[in-house]
C-alpha cells in the first residue's frame, strides 16, 4: 500500500508505510482536507475519439488540480466531492468531530478519512472507542462505503463484529439520488448508540460462555487448518501461526482477568488478525488489512460464528 499512498496525514502513531504529514492533534474537517492533500475537486468532462467524435454515454472524471484523469464513467455516475464527504461526516457526527487520518490512494482514484466519534463507551470496565471510516472512489471502481469500527483502547484491537441485531456498515453506488441516499444513512444507519448497545449485550453473552482449553485448541486448529497435502514447511508455518494465536489467548496480559470464555477468544483472534505478522507479506498486505476495517475481517467473523454455534 505504501506505493499507492499519494498523500495523507496521521495523528500520533506513525503508520505502517512511514509516509504522510504527522500532526499532534486531530484536526477539524477544513484542516484535514488540506493536510490530507484532498483539497481538489473532480470535474466531469466529455470524451472524444482521435478524430474528435464525441463518445456518447461516458465522461472522464478529471482532477482539477493537475488535470489527471481518475477514471472513465457513465453519464449516470454522480461525483461526491472530497469536501462533501467531510461535510457529510461533520453533519453525521456533530460539532467538534476530529479526524485521525485521511488521504489519497492511487493518484486520487480512492480517498478515505477516519474520524474518532465523540463518545467513548465503557463496557465491563473496558474503554471501547468507536471510529467512523469513510471511503470513496473517483474512478468508477467501487461504491461509497462508511463503517463504524469499535476499537478496544487498551490494545487497539478492532471489534467490528457483524451483529445480527445491528448494522455497522453502509454503502451506495454513485448513481441515482445520491443526496437522498446519504440522508437515509444519516437518519437510519449510523445510530452508534444502537450498535454499541447491541455490542455490549453480545459481549456480556460471550463473557458468560465458558470455553475449555481443549475447545480453544480445537477452534484454533479449525481457524488455521493444515491441508492434507501440505509440505513439511507448510505444516511448520501453520503450527507457527497456531502458536501465535495460542499465545494471544493464554498469555496476553490484558486478558488475564477476563476469564476463559468466548469473549477472551474473540479478543485473541482479533489481536492476531490485526497485529500478527503474516507468513508472507504481499505487496498489498496492508491495503487488504485496511479494507477489512470496512468490510469486516473474515477470520474474526468466522471465530465469532464458531463460538456462537458452540
């Protein structure tokens, strides 16, 4: 992802790629727009052939700051400008919202912003801080996506469980009544209290669900299976990953007083999924990890389904 970061800012902790402008305090939307290098607009312009014939039904999304073509889209495509995205988040979260990070990827084709929501929640004595992540594309490749991401403050674990009783993410395509769709999101989806209340109830249920050490070991083996035709090296690698997850469940200092239960297991899996070093770091490893903040991490979701079904 480092090669794809065009511009960004971050607060406090340096991000994985070491790029971007560091600021001491999370800025307001107007400041964030400039610090992130997102203070430009997208123009929609007609497309012509080499012989100057108009190509009907399509337009080019062009960045006004440098005339860079971000993508070719249909006439139905509606642009959501960067300042509109910040204005949407400002209105959604209310007065005083602060942005932790924001930036541009792939030469402006994709942009994102991450805002800390105004209120923290104390659930069973633990601080859970919800963040709002907004991602947009200007090249026609994807939808506008917004997601609520609760973070367990003590260890920076994301706990974005896909609850059956409350939604945490929303998306829309760049066609139709864009403003109406965004208003619908404001009115119905991002009622953070509803999600956090449901999450608190689920945490309580998971805490009461005791797990034996044998069951934990079986679940770890199921989450990180070894194929029958695996080579000795592949089996060794899988065992290394399993030991890493075991350590995060049995030995993590922040989980020692939690008890041997499903809540502890979910936290261990979350820590493993978001912080453990992979066996092989691909070029887009961090980008995929970033995407899972929005869509949900499949490993955490599977662990959650396993403990619920047990």
